[in-house]
C-alpha cells in the first residue's frame, strides 16, 4: 500500500512513534509513578501534563481562527473530558491512558482521512481497504488492538501486570478522542 502524500507519511510516522514511546516506557513508567507518588507529586504531575496538552490544543485551535460553533464544541469536549476523568475512580497515572491512546487514535484517523482525501482528489477510482471502511471505525479498532497489545506486553514484564480495565481505558480513550474530533470537524464544516 503506497502512501498518498507526504502528510499521510508524517501522520503514520507520528502514530508509530507514539506507540513506540508508549511501549518502550512500560517498564520504567511504574518506578517513575512510584517515585512521584512517594513525594506527593504524582497528581500534580499528571494535572500539569493534561494542562500542557490542553494548552497546546487550545493554541492550535486559536491559530486556526475558529468560529463560535468550533469554540463551543471544543469547550464542550474539554468539559466532558474533565467530568469523565474526575468521575471515574482510577489512579492518577491511569488517566494518562486518555492522552496516550487518544493521540494514537487521532493520528491513525487523520492518516486514514488524508489517504481517503488524496485518493478521492486523484480520481483514480482506486479503492483499497482503508478507504472503503469508515476511517473512524478503522482508527477505533486499531487503537483498541494497540492498547490490548500494550497490556499483553505488561503481562510479561516483571514489574507490571495485565489489567483488563486498562484495555478498556485504552479503547475508551481512542473512541472518546475520535468522537471529539468528529464533533469539532462537524462544527468547523458548518463555518
């Protein structure tokens, strides 16, 4: 399967890098979390990571000069994330699943959409499997599978363990991010 554009290639590379970073940090994540927890810094660290990501997303959104509907949609997404993350009983470090696998889902979705867009523009009539299936469904399933592999790797690490709840968190993170992306895309399309 040849890539349709340089942007698609960059998006796939970013998704691969994101997964590589997640998988390669599995062994050291637990000692880092324990170190921060012992110093009462874990909750603060996780909160600062979320604030940094929210700030980066907000800045990126502001640079695109959004209309009021986009701003309201993005605000709704932010409020929904805050409500979700504060209402589900989980350890602070487990909240990071929503950033990690949200990013993976978003990058896969954007790469698939870029491919579909470029093949549609080319008008070659060429259709491959990723362009026949809805990008959002493929991204959701791929993210769920990658999150399950994450837990499989943890099952063989001496300082980690397999947790079906984390598999669900990873899949939910992807689905929620994809729904959020679609909401903002819908708002932007109505400009």
